C-alpha cells in the first residue's frame, strides 16, 4: 500500500505511544516487532534506526525516529484526523508536545535513576527541577481539558501516555487530582483502548514476561 506506515516496535517500549497515535489517525500500518538485544542492535535494524531503539516508522520515503517527532509527523501526514491545530494556532501545541519530550521526561527519568540536581545544576538543566515541572504541568491541566487547549491533539497522546505510565505503572508521578483526571480522560479514548489491546496481545505472542 502506497500510504502504509511500517511501524517497528516492541510492546514494552515507547512504541505503545506510537501505536496509540496510529490508531488515532486511522493510518494503514504494518507492524514489525523488534526484540530487545541482538535483534534491535542488528546491522539490518541499525540501517533503519542507527540508535538501535524503537519505535521507528517508515512512511513513503521518510524514516522518522523519536516518539514525539513520530506523533507530530503522523498528525501532519494524516490531517483528516484533526490531531494538529491549524498552523497559525500551534504555539501551545508545539510547546506542550516538546515540554513532554523534554522537561517532563528528563525530570522524571533523572529522579527515577537517582539523579538529584543541586541548585547550581538546576541552572544547567532545561527543566530546572522536578517540582517546578510538576507544578507547571498541574496548573495547565487544571486550567483546560486538554494539554494544548479544548481539543485533543497529538500532544495529548504523548503527554497523556507519560502521565498515565507515571501514575499507574512506573509510580514516578505524584497522584495529583489534575493528573488523575487527565489520565482517565485521555485513556478512555477508543483508539487508546484498541492500541493497548493490540500491544497486550503482542506481548503474549512474543512470550514476554508480564
């Protein structure tokens, strides 16, 4: 199929975010599972993604890596899904999509692996400190229904997935009411439910530990 997306993923990875995005846009796609270890680091796969990481998509003549970039690309490649605002209204959309990919993920990951920045280090870090990131995110999600305004966008796929994981799987986020309400709201979307079911089944098919 000329418009088919080839989707390289692992069901226990950020590929779950891209699967959700693919289900949201309704894109025709072919899923190619890649196992951790030798398969993901193989010469074949490194020709596609030199980092030896998933997810990756190939679409038409484009290869796209980095989960937030894939979400943004798919929103533009399949505009009929309405998951990106008009170009002249994308300020908040870009801001929060890349806030999720930058300050939010970096702050949470550093705390999870035991990296604690002192006041001097905060000047060097794009996110400053975790408390500020959480407070800013909470204020935004308290003020509006979705992260970039009143409409669901690709930014909600990315940020929503990280908040849901942080609350329910990784235990890396404080259970603030604004986070819980937002996670429940975006996780109830049919595309999210379909994507989760597909990745849960892929985990079974790959005989992965639960």
